[in-house]
C-alpha cells in the first residue's frame, strides 16, 4: 500500500527532481482548510497508483525555499514532476478522479 511521502527543502532535489516516475508534490500548510480537505483524497490517489507514481507533501511554512522557487502563491498547489521537469501545475481542490486522470497522462 502506497502512502504520500514528505519532502523538504533539503531533500527535494534528490527525491523529486531525480525521480524518473511521475511525482505529484502537494504544497500545503497545516492551517489551510482546503489542504486538509485534499489530504485524504491524495492518500487514496497514492494507494490507487501504487508504484506507478509518487505523491509527496511539502509544508510551505517549513520549506519556504522550494515554495519560492516554484512560485507557489496559493495553497493547495500541486505540481507534477517527471525527470526533473514540471509536467503540470494544479491550484486548488480537485476531485480524486481528476487527479488520477491528470497523473496517469505521465505514467
């Protein structure tokens, strides 16, 4: 069973940018209502995708460097990376089927 992983400013390049499979990074904050609403959706997406893709979470309050680098202005923002490249950027709450459909384009 796959679960979301947590990344930080320190390990972002190693974990996210070097990943050959798609990795969706959820930029969130603990105080953000919509972020709390999307968390269980992302857990289900991670479980459904299994080893085909990775779901990662990055707390914007604890990791401001990466958030600035990718110009995350509102949360939740989700960026899909593959081979170090941005494939797609999604801002705001999304239903599970829409997230799955979007990520599957890059598998």
